[in-house]
C-alpha cells in the first residue's frame, strides 16, 4: 500500500481549465470546434460536462420522505444527510405529507410546497417516478434515487427504469441512480494535502478499499456511486472530475458501460487534461459479464473491444481492487518522471534478481548503470557485488553515512527516473536504517522512490511510521502491485505528453467515396464478393483485376484480358465460404481449363441451390502475407476495426487486434504491434519484408468506411488481404459485406 500524503508529495499540478459547465471550445487546425460538433456519422466529438458543483456542494437539500421515527430505514438516512449537510454548509428541507417536523426541522408536505430554491433532492421513496415532474416544476437541479427494483431485476424493472429515464430527460433535472446509496455523502478527511483521488463506483461496497486509503493519508475528494445510471453515468463524472483542480487521478469500478461513445469522450477529455483514469472493469469472462448484467442491468461489451478502447484513450485497466488502490494513488501524487529508467536496489542479490526479472517481463526499462557510476558505487559496496542494475549492496550500511550516499548516487544518474527497493522482510536494525535513508532521500529528490515492504505483519515501526509517514515515498506491499503501478505511471506520462485526440482528426463531412459506396449498399442484405469488392474499390482499396461473367465463352475472353494464370470463383450474395463448397478454382492456365472450371462451378451452385450473379475471373496475385481486415459493430462502441493474420489462420489462431474509430496512423501501427504473428510482416525464413505501409493504409481506409457507412454497414471482412513485398502494396483477394 502506498504511503502517506502528508506534506508535499505532489504532481506539480498541471495547468488545467476548470470546467464548471460545458467543455470549452477546442481549436483544431485553426478551426474552433464546439462541444456540440459531430463526426461524419452524426456522433458527438466532445464530451458535454455537467456542472456538478451544486450536486456535491449544494446550498439547500430537500429530503423527500424524511423521517425521525426510530427503527425506520429512512431515519438513519435522514440522520446521515443532516450530518453531511452541516459539514458542507447546506440547509436541509424535510418533505413529508403527514409530519410537521423531522429532527426539529419544519417539514413541507410536498415538493410543490417548497418555498425556497433547492439544489438537490434526495428521494427516500419506493417509486421516484411520480416525484420527478414535481421536482422539475420546482426548478430542482439534481436528484438522487436510492430505490431498487429497476433494470437490475429483469425486463419489467428495465421497462420501469426506462420510464424513469424518459421522465428525467423531459424534466431537465439530472438524476443519480436509481439503485444507488449514500456514498456521495460520506465524511471525507479534510486534514490531508496534495492532489486527491476522485472515486466512481457502480457498486458502493467495491469502493470501500479506495475510500479507506484516507486512513493511510491518501486524500479523497469525491465519491460518485452511479448505481443503475438512468441518467448521470460514469462518463459524466469522469468529465467533471477531469476539470477539478484538486483531482490528481480518477479511480473507477465499472460493471457495465451505459454508452461506449460517452465513455470514450470522457476518457478523451481526461487525457487532454492529463488526468489519469484507473479502472477495474468487470466482465472479462462470460460468467463475469452475466453477473455484471444482472447486477446493473446494462450491456457489457465484448471485452476485447472494451480493453482496446480503454488503451486507445489512456484509461489504465487493472484487475483487482488492491491494484486500483496502489495505481491510482501513485498516479495522483507522483511528480512527472524525468527519465524512464528503473533501478532496483536491494540488500539481497536473490531479491534484486527476482524483482528485476518480473519488472523486465512487465516492460519496465532497467538500464545498465554506466561504468563510472558503478565505480562510484563500489566506493561503498564491495567489489564482488554487482551494481550494474540491480544494485546489490550486500547489506545496507547501518553505522554510518554510506547507505544514504549509495541511494543518492543512484538517483543522481540521469538515466534513472525511478528507484525501487524491495525489502522482503524486517531485519532490524538494517531494515530500519534502510527505510529511513530511503525516506530521507525521497524528500530530497524530484525522482520517484518506491519501497516494497514484504512483511505480512505490517505493524513494524519502520513500516507504520517511517515508510507510511513519509511525504514522498511510495510504499507497496507486493512486487506485482509495485511493478504494475510504476509501469502505469510511466506509460501514462508518455501517453499524455504526446497525446493528440483522435476526435480532432475525425472526418466531419462525407468523402466522395461515401457517395459511390452508398449506391452499392443493399439494406438488410449480404453483398456478393463482386459487389463487396466494388465497395472496397470505391474507398481506394486495391482489388485484383477481375471480370464477372455469365457464360463459358465470356470466361475465356475475360481470362485473356485479365492475363493467365487466373482464379475463378462463384459470386453470389448467399456465399460466405466458397472454398468449402469447391467454388474456387486456382491457377488456371488455358482456355480449356477456364471452360471446364466454369461448367464445374455452375454445376456445383445448381446442385447446392445457390443463386449466383455470375462467375468471377480474377487475376492471380503473387505470394505475400495473408492478413484479415474487417469491420464489426459492438453493442457499446458502434463500429470497430479488426486486423489480424488472415486466411485459415484467423480461425485457427484468432490472432487479431481491434480498435474503435476514429484513430490515426500511429494507432493503426499499434494494432500490428499487438499481433503475436507480427514477425511475419518483417519477413521470416528468407521471405522479404511485407509492405506494412500499404497494410496500414488499408486499415485507415477501412476505418473511414466504418465511420461513413455506420448506418449502412453491419459487417465487412477482407480475407485474405494479400500484403505483398515492401513497395508492392496490398490486394484484397476476397471480401464479404453485410448491409444493415
């Protein structure tokens, strides 16, 4: 667990625009883009930011259903709201039809009887729907509904929630819930300094580990328990928190995303502001996805798409709540790294080697220290010990100043941005002095110093007082959490330092290709291979020379024009997999072979009762690397683009990478880097390197197609896309397209 935030363990707070309303206009290539701007498919390009100041800091709060009768659930809630209101300086107005007062405060009988403006209404009623219209008439800005029995219970509950959501949309107020809780009204410690963590959870109990970080000195500024998200959702709170000057990082526990696009826009806003978002997103497995859906009543998108979308926009996904604690705390409080190099410093060669193996496997850079630096360290460390990195001190000096000298010398190296010291267990007085030297060194440097305190006890003075009491040390309890948090810290700053929003580059008007392609679409139908290739050709994607023919004689003439050898294939809207039916003939070199192939292909189609639009006579393309590029629709995020190893390998290996448009060239190349078989494109066993630039260009053209034809295209599959040797391009040998 990370240590205390007492004192000055700060990020060097970013200069950020504080958003208390709509997002400010963004200047893109000299053009001012307003938050309401849309892309070519009519989807928003910028996140609207709700003004939630009066939600978290209201001046007046109406408690509808307030009670002071002992033994009633509403009484305990009312009592907690009274205590919270006193802390934030808000007035409580109890609303109850039969009571004249609650806890000595005068009641009003209904919302309509309110005589003063109200910022927030807390609804302690079983059915909040009838109250919504009254709240709107009273100009109440926000409401919270605790009631359950909505989408989390099944179809009837989902229908009731939709009625509630529709009433809220019509009313103009903003609603938190239903099926939420009191977490937003918790007591937050006000004696802690430095950047804070803002917390968003869809299950209140799952936020408790982050909330209790306050007991270790970690400042928490807000908690948004979003519940079923009939209106206000995770994305709204990410957008709002990203503009708060006190927020250093945002922690999320997400069971299901209400709307993928809204989430990406919110993550984009956080990335623009340089605010890290760390999320636990459940639903990696089918069982987890079912559980999440039954608990929140929302869609859980295909996990590969969710994972890719998060990485595209810099959202750091972790699996466990302990990882969420450690990662978000480090990202909230640590200063920007001055270098990417990590040095491991230990009192045991075995410990150092073990930690270094794990860190390197995770992708951390452990540079070898220069010989001059090693010579300097050997002034205080015996010559027989390795100090190249990891640095083995053989036992931290206890009786003099040498221990601190060693640490300072390591931190002084310009390649070092992070020093990590794993202390696998207490060994006084050595571990006590080591902890103190690390804490003192951390106070004096602008570099990150991390300690892993491996003792399972956790009551040692060195841990409780020295490490957790430090204003600058980052203290962890496990190797894995330390490595994961440091990796996320370095990756986040690398990502945001060069961040350029994909939405800034998203097409806003259709291309000439769109008009050509739209004329080819057939609503609700699958296109034949010939028609699908015309679609690709409209977007400038290269296909083989080919002709569609309806007679053997025409096939022979076409072969002469295309050039032998040729490939012949049946073409029809019903055909998805031609090879299995024997409807592809390869390497035909003569007119007689072409005539025979034509007869055989049409005979098979007739026997199988397959309607054809003709036979394709195609150019036979040279050998290269077979890839697949495609478009599918995700329930949450809309169109997605997939690239992977093609041919039969896509089914056998499933080696694919996916991204959510819009994205640029860098992201397209990143997709290729994600593939396990990426080396095939570089050339193996004497094969020449493939034309990766041409492949990237196809991916970008396909994503443009996905955006522009979002309302028309349900699915596209280019398989195989033959990527020829470098400089020779890429050719779509086969294609399947399904219209919406």
